[in-house]
């Protein structure tokens, strides 16, 4: 697959999902002190999208934690116990 197709698909990711993906990535990288401006700059989303979808930064953090938990549970369930 060429780079253009990947970029086209990435641009079709909805803002809510982009914000969650970026929030998770930045939280893992920084560990804390996540600011709204760096989050928006990296995600390419607007402040309006953040507050319309999640109502607050805390709402986005809560949604990100839920998604991360679901992904962890899927991983744990897929592992064959010893």
C-alpha cells in the first residue's frame, strides 16, 4: 500500500478517535501533565471537537482510559494461560 492511501485512511479517522489515540500516546510518552494545546496540535483536531465530543479534558482522559482498558482486556484474554 502506498503512503498516499495510508494518509487518506488516516484523514478519515473521526475526531473523537483521533483525540483518544493521541491522548493515549501522549500520556504514555509524558506520563502526566497532558496539556490541551499539545494534544490538539498532534491530533490535528480543533478545541471545538474536543469540548463538543468529550465536554472536558477530564472527559477525554476518562474515555481514553476506558479504551486502553478494553484493549488490555482483549490482549489478556487472547493470551494462552500456562
